[in-house]
């Protein structure tokens, strides 16, 4: 089954749940509400991303991102990477993928990876995404969306 999560994905969910201090009952309720599934093993890559985006809004931080950011001096910091991911998720209503973000970056000439953005490019990307989110919020407010 190509869309099934690997045991590593399930372990990441457990770590995220523990890191944000979520009770089992709250976890089950959020899992059901966000993904329509009862167990992490039943998730597919899209629902996994939706759940992880929610954990990130609750304060979950992947240690893999820290390691990557430390190895690349002059590149995007961990905080900047989180900000870009958060803005992208907000702009796409949580449905945006890393692939979609990479395509967006490439289309605008920034390269293909957030972690490899130069410091000045990071500021431009964050500003552009903030503007996109602001325009979307104004448009949604005009059309009565919440």
C-alpha cells in the first residue's frame, strides 16, 4: 500500500504528541477531527501532513530541522524555516505540501529548498508569504469566509 505511513511516521506522531503534552483522549479527538481516522496507522501522507501542521501550531519542533539549520551557516535559520512553513500552511489553509512550497520557491527564482535559502532571500520569501496571507485574509473577509 503506497499511501500507508511507515513506522517512522507513526513514531514521529508519538514524539510530537508527547512533546506538546497531549493526553491520549485529546490526541484521539484531534486525530478523528482533522483526519477522519481513528489510528495513526490509518493515515495517508496528506492526513499525516495535516496532523503534523496542527502539532506544529501547538509547539512541536522537529529536531531534524535543527540539525539541518546548524550545518548551513548563512542559510535560513530554524526559526525562519518554521515561519515560512507556518505562513505556507496558513496561505494554503493547511493543505499545502512541501512540494508545493518548493515549486512556489522555484517559480520565483529562490531555488528549490527553504533550508538552502540565503539570508536576504529568506527575508524576501517571508515578506512575500506574509503579503499573500494578508491579501487572502482580506479576500476571505470580503467574501464572508472565516
